[in-house]
């Protein structure tokens, strides 16, 4: 500051000139320079009273580190060249732009809008007045909207359910979030609920315990059904009263730290899960015992691991293990000779089968673990479970993708199984006629009623209707509770026959073509032809009534005799 003597008047009242410069006007005394170099006014100080300056500027400091306070005529506003610190309250009816810093609280009785950055230890205002960035005239724009949409009704802490004695329960006070209306975008409130005691649980019932909004006065409730809208109410747990003894489960609708809990659940229940929509990671083979795996992805926690396809007929390889011991690094062909025999790689017996188990790691490496047994047939090999002992690298970040089942020495897999193939549970046929292959003759231990010869029944068969066919063969006897009728489909000279065990000349033959019966012959030439001896009490000619030929006869006392005369009039039966 210029400290030279004032030329006109050292202490002027209402002076227009100080040190020959137009510095300002004021009423009252003006001590120009004090010992501290301060300018003190008893009245008002006007800067740019004649409006000659485009922008009136008040400069603080020297020319090097000067800071300014300027009134901008264009924007009709004050501009600070550096930060503005206010130890009291700052009230604005317009918009603040730029960075705004508050030493402690930044409060607003209405909407708070800052064009730039706002800094404070605490921002205070209702959720509906603190706004977030929007695009255009967005429906949702406030911190409260963010709360309503991205969070949910539910439990945060407290609310333990305990046995209160005499078939009652007590529920501790707790904290949570709740909505005033059953709407997924309705206002969501933080709240506390009071403790409740002596809640009755009826004998031999199940009761469900939770918290309700209750018109703004939240309360613990006991319900007979497990039904909660999870907006204006949510569950805390359930209680079973079994003949006076209470079984209590504290199982609330947990929303506190929900993101971490959801990640934890995924990590614990679905470690390294395959991306089922993209699919892939299907095990196969190509060339001579080379391994292929299609591209795919694994998920763990909220992380996705994209995995490229593998083909070991090219530059890709895999590592092999016997349990936890590395056997071969950089293999390109699957082993068709060995299995893991208690940790020792052992050659299979000729004709035996074994398994090779394949795992994909999250870093894209492929690992094979030998099966732990050999089997006499393919079905037995396919029944083997995955190895219980596997390398730590698989335990930590691997996923079983499938297995190859092979027969010793063969260069093509007997079967390849994917760990991701879904086995469907098929419905049974309601109508036997809907089954396929009913006429196939592929179960020779059962009767096929048409199409196969040489069939026999070793047990009794009951026919309540008509039995028909080309040949009926009975091992012991044919019986009927009523009349037994045998009728051929077409006439034949050997339509019905009774044969002995050797199946030679029929003992009895019915010729339906000529209507003849033969005994001891398959070709009867008369209505009845007997080859051999025929006996009876008498033999009568049905046309003339005369005796015919020499034959056996019966005496009057019933004993067997023989004819001594064989003429047309008498037998002359005599004793033998």
C-alpha cells in the first residue's frame, strides 16, 4: 500500500480523493492507514459507483498470489477465484455450481441441487429431496427412489424367538426395513419393532412368526399359514408345538448385507457352475485317442470364467493324475492300458474295462484322473463313481466335466459320458397298446402267441374263452369244467392227433377232411379203422345187426371169452 503523505488533507471526512486517487466514498471518519494496515469504515463502502468498470473486481494479496472477488455483469453473480469458506449458515435461493464444501452438515429444507460436486461430513434432507443423476425427465431421481427400488422389506437384526414357557413364545425387539403398502416400488422405511412376549402357540400346531407394518406401528404377529407379502410384512421364523414341547426355527427374511449373502450362497451351493445357457464343456474324442472339449464358461461367486475349446490332436494337452499324484504332464492321448490300483498305475487284464475322469479348471487347463478299478463288462464300469481322492488344484478351482469308459487296448472309447447331461424321468404308458415292440420275438423265455414255433407251457393254463391255433400240445392233461370242444380252423387228414412220447405213429388220429377216425394209424380208410386188436362184449354191424369176424367176447357172467364161430349169425362165445 502506498504510505506517502496525503497531499490535500490527512484526515478528511466525506472525502472524494485519497492520495489523489478515486478510491471510494463513505460517510463517517476514514482512518486511512492503521498500524496493522487495515481499512476500517463506520458506514458503507461502494465499489464501481459510476458503473464504469465492466466487472468490478476486489483483489486480495499481491500481484503474484492474488485472489479476487468479482461481480460479473454478464451473469449478474459474484465469482470467487478460489474456495469460499463460511463458518455460519449459507442460504441460497438459486443454484450453486462448482464444488461445494461444508465443514459439517449440508442441509436443505427443499430440493438441494448442486451443479458440480458437493462435499460435507453429513448431508441432511429427506430421501425425496436428495437427487441423483438422471437422463431427461426420469420418473425416479432421488435417493429415496434408489432405496425403494434396489432394497427390500425384511430383517436386519434382533427378533430372536425364544420359548416363553406354558406353550408361549417371546420375540425380541429388532430392526429392519418395511413398506407402508404392498408395492415393490413403494416407500421403504428403516424401522425398529418392539419386543413381544407371551404369544400363545396352540398344541399340535405349526405357527409362523413375523413382523407387520400395522399402520406405521410395527408389531410382531403369529400366523396360521406361511403367507407373507414381503412388502408390508415379513417372516422371522416358525414354531412347532408337539404335545406341549416347542420346536423353534429362527429363519427370517434376511435383507441386511444381502449382496454378500447372495454371493456366499452361490459360492457354497453352486461352486464352479457351468453356464447352462451357453452350454459347452462337452467331452469328446477325435483321431487316435485324442481328447476334445467344446468352449464354454464356468461361474463362481459373481465371476464368469470363459473357457476356450480344447483339441489335443493339435497343440492342446492335459495332465494326468493317480489320485493326488501327477503322473504325466502334457499328455495328448488318453491311456487305453492302465487304471489306478490303490495309487499304482496298473495294466488292465485283457478284455477288462476302466474309466478316465476329466476335469476343467477355471484357468482353462484340462486334467485327467485315472479310474480306481477294472471291470469285466461295460455296464459295471459305467456304474463306477467319480474318484474320492483328487488333486488340490481340482478341489480349489476345477469342475468335473465327464469321463471316458474304455476297453483295454482299444483306440475308440466304449462310451463317453458328460457330467452335464440331464437324465429325464419318463412317464409310464397308461395303455399297454402304446408300447413299442410288442410283436418282437426277443424274449424267448416268454410265450409269443404268434410267429414262433416250438413253444411250451410248463405250468397250468386256464382258458375261459376259446383256444385256437395250429397245434396244441399238452404235457399232462386237458380238462374242462364243461364240455370240451375242439374245432379246427381248416379241415385236415391229421386235424387232431394223440401221440406218444416219441412222436411216431399217432395213437389216435382224427381226419376232419374225410370225417374218419384212426387208431394206430394216421391214414384211416374207413370211418373207423383200428390197426391192431379190438375187443368188446359184442361187435354188431350197425346196418344189419349181424356179428362180424373173429373177436373177443364177454360171457353172460361178465368174464372175457372168445368167439368160436365167426359167421353172420352168432359168435358162439366160449370161455378162454
